[in-house]
C-alpha cells in the first residue's frame, strides 16, 4: 500500500504540573527496570505458540487499569473477564524522570520502546523524535488505526502518531495525525480540528477540510459510523469525531449519538482488515483513568465493562483470523484502587452495587442546588440506596461534593482509594494469538512495542 511521507512539525511548550499532566518529583529509582534474568523482547521463554506468523496487532490500552481494577471488575461482573485466561506477565511503568509516570511518558514508552519525561509525547528527554510502532508498521505498508473515548489528540493515542514537547498542545497534535496518514481515527476532539472562526481550537486551519482533501470520510454519529464503508486499498480513510471534546462516560452514552468503544473497535477492524499487508490498531479505554482520578468506582467499573466489550470484538476477530496478536495492558494505575475498604469486619467486597449507579459523581454534584438541601433526592435518583443522616451531612459540608459522593458510593461497594492521581504499581499484561507467550514474565513498558515489532517483522527505532 502506497504511503506518502509527511513532514512532522515539532511544537514546543512548557510542561504543566496540574493533575495527571504534571511531572512527578524525583527521577527513576535505582531499582527501576527488570532484573537481568527477567523477560524482555528477547527474554521471555516461548511457551507454546512459537514464532507463528503475525499479520496484525491490536493493542488494547485500558488507561489507569491494574490488577485491583481487574479483581474488583471480576467481582462486579460475577464471572471472569475475557482477558483473565490470557494473563501473561507484569510490567513496570516508571518514566525517565519519575517513579510515577503520566500518560504521555507511558504512552511514548508503549509506542516507541523508549523512556521519556512526563508530559512529553514521541520525543526522548533530549528532544529527539522517536519512531513509534504504528509508524514503523506504516513504513512497511501496513494500515493503521487509533481509537479512544477521549479526544483522539489526547496523550495515549497521540503517543502513537505525533511528536510534541507538551501533551496539552492538542492543536499541534491534530495536524500530525493527518500528516502521518493514520487510516482510521475514531474518538472525540472535533474542536481540535476546526478553526476559531468555527468555534474550534485551531487558530486558522480547518483540519477537517484538509482531511477530506486527503481522502478521509468524516463521520460524526453512531449511525454514520455503522453505515460507513471505505476502501483502504484504494487510499480511502476514516475520521470519526463524535464530540467536540471527549466522548461521554459510558453510563451517559445512551443519551448521545456517540458510538460505544466496542462499535468503534469493530468498525476500525472491519476497515483495516482490507489491507493485504496487515494492520496495526491501538484502542484506548480512556476514561477508566478519569474515573480513577475522581475516585468514582461506578464510572470505573462501567467503563471497564465497555472496554471489555471492545476486547471481545478484538479477540473474536483474532480467533477467526488466526494471524492477529491482541495485547491488553494499561499504561499505569490511577487512584490506588483497593479491593476492600474501611474496617470491613466481614472482609467482603460488594462492587455489584455499582451496577445500579446511573451517573458519575461529577454529574450528581452538578445537580445539587446551592445549599445542597436536595442531596438525598439526587442520590436516590441515581443509585439504589438511601443516605444516612451523617452521609448527607458529609456531602453538604464537603469542599468537593463530587469526591464526597464518590467516597460514599465506594464505601457501599467496599472499594477504597489511596490517591486522586497515578500510582507506581506494576501493571498486568494479557495477550492472545500468535507469539502471545513472548509477553510472559516480568517486563517493562518499553518491552511491549519491541515484542510487537518483532512479531510483525518490522524494524522499530530506525
């Protein structure tokens, strides 16, 4: 498949320290990284599926997810998740300048196989451009796709097809996604493709018009996505921008015309599989991370459920195809979620209560009146339990009403939290398909794209 080379313009910016974008204090610790005997791109033993041919890679990233999320989700679902039987190993996540990574540095490591500083996308700490697994695959004629429930210019998807010093510079990321000619782009962030004169964030450029000139079909609704058909081999591409900013949380998606993550994944696979040279697809469940930042256990579990549906689409395709490798691994953990909270004398967890929560804590807080005298009515509207007098008073007096609501809902589920930011714990990796066992053992996040590149037979980092 023919691809023209795009000239990527690098943009400079200051690293912000607010929220998840901030650079954490301190560099990586002395112990960081796998020991000499542990796994790596050449290290893990080949335990059963040899060097079978890999034509396609589907890289599924549940942002903010780790083993505690997996455990709580299994209890929430009351049965194993689709990824459980495909557990292979664990990996470390530290960035070049911190023991705790942000999504930009983690995304860069998982896309390029190289560490960088927090806040930086697609560049090493010295500012040099790093080749991504998506770009290396495209150089070999493979089709490519990015799917996310955030803006498509957000840190994780951006890490696979752009190179900027500041992850927040999404208006610089958007044109790079088009310059790289990613075949399928599905997510939110329409405003980052439109000029200010049309209510967008670009100073003057209309990137949607530019995309259409490049052969992209624009779709903006669930129905339009499901009806879309493009011919990858004929150079046609698909740009789905389903919201001005990020898509709605999963529990609010039914009130919109936005597609589910599973629908976007199915559409991306269906279009990309037309390429005889194979494809590379990254799919992010973006808002699991946002739920973790909010300590919102219901949002976290329901967006994990939506992510699992997307993974099921990927594995079903891989089962039929026989030459597709599916890899599932979060970029870091968010919130310090725990299995069990409080004194918990019964030593039990009850995440199933979260199935009946129908709004995020942020949404519930937005419906409180000025004196919060309607707190009981709001909670009863969106949950299946009544507040005690003490709980109602806690919400009424809290500086952060949303966090207070989420804490009480978490207490109902006996799910706890230790942070409202990222943590530095190791992350499980799951894999299915040819060469899946090469992910076995104790890895680093930089190992994942190296293993994928080896499985695809592409050179990474040239």
